[in-house]
C-alpha cells in the first residue's frame, strides 16, 4: 500500500524495476500495478515489455551486451522497424 501514498510520477518510478526485469511474474505484477494505479502511457509500456518477455523469455535487445546468442526468432524480431530496442 505504500505505492498508493505516492503521486503518479513517483509511483511509476517505483514500478520501473519490475518493468525492466526479465522475470515473467515481475512483468505480470508490473502490468497489474499500472492497471490499478499507473498513468496510461506507462501502462502501455508495461504491456509492451511484458509481451516481449512472454514471447522470448527475455529482452532480445540485451543479448549482445550480455553475451547471449540470439535465436532466429529474436533476430527476426530485432530486424523489424517496430522492434523494441531499449
């Protein structure tokens, strides 16, 4: 309930670690929190992040910097103009 005591901007900042986690349960919690208490723009971003982690199990745009091999599906996704690149 601490988050409900904060203004919208600070509440969104509080939820950011969940949005940037590659753990799907964190992503789902983030979306649920933004649905209850967050600004619409942040909710849209939270859903986008969740959808990427649901699809790939991680954020493909981090693969190079983390030394991870990208799958063919991740490479195809990252080649798209509308891909999220961080």
